[in-house]
């Protein structure tokens, strides 16, 4: 199963209430795992689940220690744990900065070149 996820724009609320709150990512990713489990119980064969994040997961993510918030660190921890069991890829969008340089080890693969000319 290959799942593409993009433009969630999780937000801490400081930019307004028009985006998804950061706490929602835990529910979102638990739902992905639950759906995969349900499909397996229904007899669908799922050899592997691959997740590819296509950028803009957070409304703004500067992947430098003093600029990351708790939700971003929790997301990275979740990805680091999940990559033990499945492929977790990340292509930087125009709302992520320094992610490929500073967080690539937390994903199966991470690219900054995907959206840049």
C-alpha cells in the first residue's frame, strides 16, 4: 500500500484557526494504521505500507533545534519509529526549511530537491 500525504499544514494556532491543529496529527496517523489493520482483517493482503509526505505537513517547519516545536519533534519521533516497520519518505515543500539537511536520518529517505528548480 502506497500512501501519499501532502499539504496538511498542521498549525499551533498562532497564525489563526484556519489550519488543522498540531494535536490532530496523532489521530490522523493512528487512523492510517487502523485502516491498514482493518484491510488485513478483511482479507486484503498488504505486503508493505509506504508513506510519502509531499511537503507542507506543518504550516511552517524550520528544522533547526531552537525553532522546532513539540509537535514537530513528536512527528519526527513517530516517523523514526515507523521507519523500523515501513518506508517513510519526505519531500520538502515550500513550508519546510533545512529538513533534508538536518532530519534526513529520521526518514527512510528525505529530499530537498523535489520542488526546487
